[in-house]
């Protein structure tokens, strides 16, 4: 039986992260590059999430603004042994691709995925 507990984390970033250059020179034009960049630069993703699977990226544009929606199931970074029955978060994040080297998560929902 698979049980899902929901924990909602909403993260808004109103200014581009000043340490974007430290996140590496990922190619934001590719879905893999966007995921790598966000896992390194977004505060919540970098501190909470480890490796991701079942990754889906949808891109769109509205009034000249490039948008993305990223969905994935990601392992919880440094998950304590007593919480191993809930090893993953199902993440649904959306945001903007601000330029060729900067993307910003504007909203994120994380659902805890448990196996017991």
C-alpha cells in the first residue's frame, strides 16, 4: 500500500539569485541543464532534494516571458534513518527563464511520498 502525505512548501524568489554564476554553466535550453541549474541555485531544491527521476519539463511563453514547469520525484537529501519509509518528494515547480544563464523558481509544491 502506498501512502502519500502532503507537505506544501511555497517558495517565491522576487529577485534573481546573486550567486547564479556559482551554479555552473548549465545549458538552460535543455531540460537536463535546467534541472541541474535549479538543483544548484534554488535554496529549497539545493538543501532538500537529492537525485531526481520521472522528470518532466514543460516550457511556454506568456507576454514575452519564458516560463517553465518542472515535475519530478526526488530523493530527500540526508534523510534520517527513521524516516526511510518516506524517501521521496514529488515536486512540482514553476518559474521563469530570465535569460540564457538564469532561471528562477517562483512557486513550488512538494508532496511527501511514503511506501508504508
